[in-house]
């Protein structure tokens, strides 16, 4: 499908007008042009992100160990992918929530944050002009010693957030599920690669070649070799892999 949203030409990536901006202090950020204005993506760390668009601030999985939330902007919207402590941190959320903040969580977080709304797998909602879709996030093969998946189906969400006409997918903790591979028109994707809990580089490459995001950020990757993912996708025209060191 022809899309109205265009990223800046690839020549800009060579240094004339770079999309990436490197702050002198604090976390790294990228700016991506959308039909409704610039989207600033700030890489807090691990699975923790911040989006700024149209005067609104969206925090994804805010965790105090990844950033100084006393120094970050208050949230208009907070999205939590699942209940694990490296994704759900009530203290960090307390630092950035206001009486007007909306909080959306997965089913596994129900009852853990006062005033939050549960968005189940496959559901969607419109908040503050953003369309938010919950994509199932779960393990297919990686399990604990007793055979239980690290992330059972139904517990967690990934989120597709639409900014103007630009669709950004934050997968949460998931493997290359049929629901992920069936996504369409994704412009920017964050896919986890933290072994043994989420995906191998081969699984990330498999997912990426299925739904073909224009920009792919491996995130939550721990000690997994991001260079292997770059090698696997080297021949895939139209998929740009961007590695940000803070997203270990």
C-alpha cells in the first residue's frame, strides 16, 4: 500500500542532515519526520523508551534503574507491556504521572497500578489523538526449566502507536509470533533480542523480513550480538537496522 509518510532521503543519513541527534548529556535520541510533525524517540535504556510528538509525552515501560525520572518530562501517556520488574516499576511511574496522565497496561498488570486501564491482546484504543493497538507478546520456544514460557500468551502486549500516518511498533518481550509477523505498514519497529527470554538474531531477522519495518531497532538486547542481526539483514533492501548502545 502506498503510504503518505516519507522518511528523509537516505543521503541525510550520511551526515548532511542526520536523523539521529546526540545530546551532550543524557540519553540518546532520534528524530523521525511524520505527516503530523516530528517524532522524537529517546532511548532511556533496556526496554524503556520515551516518545514526544505534538506536545505530548509517551513513556514506554518506565523503569527507575534505566533513567533519572525526576529529570524527565511528565507523562501524558504511559504504556506498560507486562508485569516483570524490568518493565513495570510503580516508583518510576509515580515520578512522571500527574492527575491527567493516562496509563495503559497489559492484562498481567491488572490491579497493580491505580487508575490504569487494561488493553487486552488484539484490542485498540484512541487516546490524545494516538491510535494504540495491543499486539500479543509471548514466547513460542523459550521456557523456564519447568517448561513454562518466560512470557505466556495472553499476559503481555506489544503496542503499535500511530503518529500521524507513521506506525511505530514496540514489541515488548516476545518472540517472532504469527501476530508479529502478520503486522502491516510498520514504519519503525523495536524488537527484543535478550536471550534466553526473547529472540535470537535469527528470530528477529525472520520477523523483520515478514513485516518489513522501514527502520528496525533491536532493543532489550543484553549481551546478544547485534552485529549478527546486521549481517542477517544486510541484503534486505528497505530495512534499515539502527543499534543504540543504551538499549541493552
